């Protein structure tokens, strides 16, 4: 989905991530197979190799038991007497070695491909998220893409194969042991549940630890990015050393969280090894005593003793790999949450075929949640084509937020926004008909012409010279040797605030859009330029544009066809909630790029 220029805005009325806390699923999340074709192939191959591995383990145990028991009971030591059993044993060992090599080699290749596929899917999904949902997720998405999903390799190469062996090898070995020695099988059945029981207890102890580690990493990453972005300003103010202590504290917090997880991992590994060793020892002692008293056959005892450790091995491996895979699994769950949300997002064609040229823009009982209640609160307004509507009110009352709601970038808590009787949605079909000038227009690194083209306007666009003259930007161009090819830095560095405002006005007013949304359009302008800009806005309205302006200045109120007071639920309105007609033939609207750092843009 392509956002309108300057549409990167933090959502209002929502707590970032609050609704997106990943719901813990089973040991293998089915969404992994849904979003990655390689993962499906890897799962199938792992199941096949696990089945072959189980068969070879059982065959090897039976062959060894037959040979050892035969040698000890009959005294026959000639290799020729045991040729068949030895060939079977050699074949089983060879096949098992080959299968293990194939599985390991394919596992690492598949893990790399799965991670790459998920990273591609998450990146593509992020571009489909509405801007109001994308903005609070930026740091999380960056962490998932850069480091988080890398931990999924350990999950795929170690945890998943061990888990599949646990559900195949363990039951089969218990059955084979039962056929050889029922007593040993009963001991295995009784002691086996102790391992998952202790794993559950340890899991309760470490509950949320991987998520906390990922959140700490995300916070540290965000702080570092903010610090790097603000270094020029900090250096200019001589405060470049100030944030060092905060970053150091975050790093120490991340280190403590990681070391805490490692301590628990080592503890759980020790407990699992101790349980498995004790269980095998019980079986060995029982077999030894019964062999001494002649209560069981030697071959059955050998086979049971060989297979007993194999019954515990998969669960021990699962426990050992569990903590190593938790970080990757937590990152994968967050990635799946992003993918699921993106798949539920409206398509780019949600408003296809809609023409806003002659449509009235209606705000009915609009309330948007803010930190302290609602701003705006129960806003009613009708913005007609060919007229200038001015939203005015106290600072923080929600005027700029109302424009975001019109764009579909702020979610109404109550009420609705409609254009021509159709609900406004954050899709390309609507954005292509709206020009927006926020309080802090975004200028991207590049030439002035590049920034001009963000709203579909080029240096040769009809009427551009008149717009430049009206805003005073023609004088700026005359003073620049390279004209439109002049290069500016991030956020328009190289231009003054007034020059940036003029450039934003030019690309907004020159855009061929039916609806113009202007937030304090004459800020940083002198009185003469303000007068010409407002005259241009009035002229655009006369040509049928729907113009909505957020303003405090009397000069802007004077050109309004209607003035709408905007209040929050904590602000006492000075005027009525109804639309107040004002005699004037004005009008406007615009579009531009909003600086995420500006928040709501309220002043």
C-alpha cells in the first residue's frame, strides 16, 4: 500500500503493541508452514529422516543384542557365525550416519531459506500495513528483520528435529522394550513424564523471558537509532555525551536479561540430564539383578539396556534446545503477528472507482482517543467542494488529529468520517485524491525536484510558476544556482524553516487533488506572502476544491466559508459545536509528508 506524502504518523487512541501481544501456541507454530514453502518441505524431510533413524536404532539394538547374547551364551566367537547380524548392524549404522548427515546438511540450508523467506514476507507485509499501524511497529519490525529471526535457525535445526524424534522414537522404543522386558518398559513409562513435568516447571519459571529479551533488544536498538539520528544536533549543543549513560544502562539491562536466561538454561539442562541418568540407572540395576537371579534372557536385557537411553534422548534434546530456540520462536511469533495483521489490512483498491471531486466531506460525532481522553471530541463538520472550512480551537483540542482521521490515519473511537456518503479508509484510491500539508512537512534527502514529485508535481507542471510566485518560492529558486536541482539533506537541511514551508506549500497547492488539507499553512511566512498564499487558496476553492484548514490566525479565519470549533473532552468550548458560517469566498486543501516526530502536530 502506498501512503500519501508525509503519511508516517503515529496512531492515536492505541497503545503500541497492546493488541499485538503474541498468543503462545504449540511447540510448532502452524503459521510457519503456511508462510514458508521451504519450511513445509523441511518438515516432510525431517519426518522421513526421523522415521528412518528410529528404524535403524531399533535394528541396531536387536542386532547387537543377538550377537552379544550369542557370543556370551554359546561361546561362538567366529565372525562367520554372526555374518548376517553384523552385516545388518553395519548397514543400519551406515544408513543412520548417512541420514543424519543429509538431515543436518538440509536443515542448515532450509533454516537459512526459511529465515530469508520470512524476512521477505515481513518486509512486504510491513509495506501493506496502514501508516497508523506501521509507525509504532517500526522498531519491532527492524529488530525482527535484523536480529530476531536469526534465532529461528537454532529452532529449525535443533528443536524441531528433536521434537519429531520425541514423538516417533520414544513411543516406538518403549514398545520394543516392552516386547523384550515388560518391567523395564514400565520403569520407562513411569519416569518419562518426569522430564516434561520438570520442563513445564522450568517453562513457568522462564515464562516471558524470551519476550523480555526481545523487547529489551528492541528498546536498545530504538535508542541507538534515535541517538545516531540526533547526533548532529547533540554535537551542536555540546551534549553528545549526555545519552551515553542511558544507552549504557539499556545495554546492561540487555546483558542481565541474557545472562539470566542462560542461567536458567544451564539449570534446566542439568535437571534433565540428572533425571535421564537416574532413570536409565534404575533400568540397568533392575536388569542386572534379574540377570543375576536368572529371571530374564540375556538378549532381552541387552536390547532393553541399549534402547532405554534412546527413549530419553529425544526429550533430553528437546529440553536442551528449548532455551536456545526460544528467542527465535518469540521473534517468529511477532513476525507472524505482523503477517496476520497485514493479511487482514484493507486492500489498495478498497476505494477504487470513487471520485471525490463533488463529494461532501462529513465528520459526524468524531472522537479520537488521546492520552487524556478524546481529542477531538464529538466533532461535527460538513466540508463542501468550492468552500473553505477552517477548524479552530485550543491547543491540544485535536484539530490536527481530525485531519489525520480524514486521511484514515487516525482510528475514530466514536463517530465516522465520510466522503460522498462513503466511509473514509486508508487506501490509495482515497489518498490519490487528497493533498495534505502537515505542520512539519517532511523533506527527503535529494533534490528540490525530487521532493516536489512526492505529490505528483514536476518542475514543468502547468501553473507551477504561479504557485511559486504566490508562495514566494520563486525568489528562493532564483537565489539557488542549481534551481530545482539543488540538493537538500534530511528534513530539508540547507533550507530555512520559511523556505521549507514554501516548498511544501508549492508541492501541495500544485497537486491535482480534489481535497486539500492544510495544517497551519502560513506558519513561518511573512505577512505579504501569507496574503498571496491565502488568495491562491481561495482561488483553488473557487475552482471546486474541498479545502479544510487548521488555523488560529484571524487572517485565515477571515477567508473561511465556515468555521468549526474543535474541542476535547477536557476543554470547555468557547463557541457552539455547530458550524458557524462566515462570509467569504475562500478555499483550500493540500497534501504533504508528516514528520513522525511531530506526533499529532498540535501546537
